[in-house]
């Protein structure tokens, strides 16, 4: 039997009552809200560490041919060309479309490309954090920091 104080999971009965238009007041247990606060703090901490690690790379000159390709092909996609049809590339199309979108909103520059690269590094670190969170908080933080440590030598190039 279910405990009536505990919120029920989505069931066929609740979906049917929702379809009939029955409205029930639902409450969220305060414990559930407090369990989410450390996750938000950890995510902000991971983003802060990633930003601090990436700040020196924003002043680096254009260092690799790969980064040059991302910049040029991102510009070409922004002007209407399609990867693998209008120009040859060994990369998938995602980074070029992401860069074209970033260039159209923030302007075409090396700093925009590196800011997108930083956002991608944060997304990877948060993904590793969420995988590690299934075990415990310490494992999650270690997974996020390890992923940032591995990504650090790449700089903030926007590899997707």
C-alpha cells in the first residue's frame, strides 16, 4: 500500500483524471527542495572552475588549423552553405551550425568561438557530474573536475 502523505508517481489513473479535467492540489515536500540546492550549488561551482581554468586561453593566439577550420566553416554555414555538400570537412555539421548561430547573435570573432567552447566544456563537465551524481555527491564533483582537467589542454576550442 502507498503512503498517502507521499506524492504519487505518474500513473494511468492520474493521467485519466487529468484528461477529465480534475484538478488536484499537489505539494512538494520541503526535503525534495533542499536536496536540489546542493546540485545547483555544485553546478555553479563546476561552471566557475571551468571559467577560471579557461580564462588564460582567451588571450592565446589562433593556435591550430582545426580552430581555423571551425571559424571559417562556421562563417560559411552562416552565409548559407551546407557542410558536406558545399564544402568538404571531416567534422560533423553540429559545431558549424552552433558557431553560425553564435556568430549571428554575438558577432563573428575568435572570442565568440572560444566562449562557445567554454559553454561546451561546462556542458560536458555537468554531464559527467550528473552521471557521477547517481553514486554520490563526491563522486559527481570528482567526475566533473576530472573532465575539466582532461579538457584543459585543448583550450576553449569549440569542438562539439
